[in-house]
C-alpha cells in the first residue's frame, strides 16, 4: 500500500519527476486542488442519486486528467535534455545548479 501511495504522491517517484522542480510543484498543487474539489463535491452530494452520478463522473474525469498530466510529464523535453553544441553552460547551469 505504501508503494502505491508513493507512486502517486511522491513527486520524486511519480511521472512528474521528469519536470523541473518548480513546474513539478505547480502541477502537484493543481492536481491536489482538483482532487480536493472532487472529493468535497462527492462527499457533499452523496444523499441524492443524480448528484451521486455527477460525483462518479467527476471522479472518472479527475482520474483521466491526472493520467494525462502524468503521461505528458514523462514526454516533457527541456533545454537540459539538449546540451549546447559548443559546450557552453545553459541558464541555471551558470550558477552551479
């Protein structure tokens, strides 16, 4: 169970690890906000069938959005992946980053 949790929630182990730290943080904040809204909506609407159905649709939609975000992060290519041909430093590499 712990491995499953870390696979999704640990930004060093989930597919967002391919993004730079600032973008990884932004993506995790947006995804956590989205999931908070989904679960709060589902918890508040479980008394009515129509709203329960809406909650399930939101849950499925949230799962799809998370999967798309994770898949897109794996395919992300940044300037660090393509070093300069003349061997000069790039942006944050100048400061020893």
